[in-house]
C-alpha cells in the first residue's frame, strides 16, 4: 500500500470513525486528479461525506492533508524517475 493510501486510510478513520480500502482508493484517485484541495472537498460534498464531528473544517483539513500528501508523493516519484533517466 502506498504511503498516501495509508495516510488517507488513517485520516478517514479520524474523520468518519471508520476506514475502508475501497473508499481510500476512491479518495486517492480523486486526489491524484485534483488541481487543488477544493476539488477534493467539492467531490466529497457531492457524495455527501460528512465528518463525524459535524464540523466542515474537519473535511477541509482532511482534504488539505490528502492533497499535500499526494502532491509530495507525485513530486518524489517524478524526481526519482528524472534522476534515473
């Protein structure tokens, strides 16, 4: 399992009170194509994902964390492929 997927899984447990590998994969897919964390938030709201706490700030924090982790993982992958070329 990728680092990003592990972090998403753990963060989902905090956000929703449970985690699920299918949901983690779905969110990872959304994050990989997102241009910003707002894209992730918008999609989660479209699917009526609501934080356990009822606080939408938690959803924003989750989306920011996911977006940052995926972006860093993508950067690391592209720099390692660039250095091996």
